[in-house]
């Protein structure tokens, strides 16, 4: 019984941190850089993070912690094509559509809330 519980615990631990499925939760610390903007959002740590432009300007240069659910948009290299004309990105793109953002202020994390 004890071995079964240990095995289940290890399995659940590994499954909770994997990013092999369509969605998973991630959290990372980075410095906001508005120069890494695209039409989809801001490229931060290999993720496209959806942050409104006005809020991104307020966060510019600050140390922030991003937490959110990752949604993977499949790239063209994963889709069969019958014709030579293709539009879109070749690689899979990892998006964080509704991030929770915290700012490092005076050694403490302060939650940042978007204003409407």
C-alpha cells in the first residue's frame, strides 16, 4: 500500500509540472521589455503574454512575475499542406492569455491589476 501511494504521488507530481498537454500552469520572473512586442502580445521567456499596451508601458523595465495557463497554438509544420501557399508561423506558439502579474517592489511581490 505504501509503495502504491508513493508511486501515485510521484506520478501526480510529474504530471502537474509537465507542459506536454494543451494547457498547463506556468510561473516565471522576468524584466518587462516592450521592445519584444508582436501583434499577438509580448514575448517573455518563450511565451507570448497577452498584456494590454498601456499596462505594458507602465511595467516597462520592472521586474515582474507572470503566472498563467499556457495555451499552445499549433504551428504550420504540424499540419499537412496540399498546396504551396501557407500563412502563419512554422513553430508551435505558447500563449498566456490571462496572466496574473506581480511586481517586485522593495523586496516584496505586489499583485498588479489591469485597469479597464
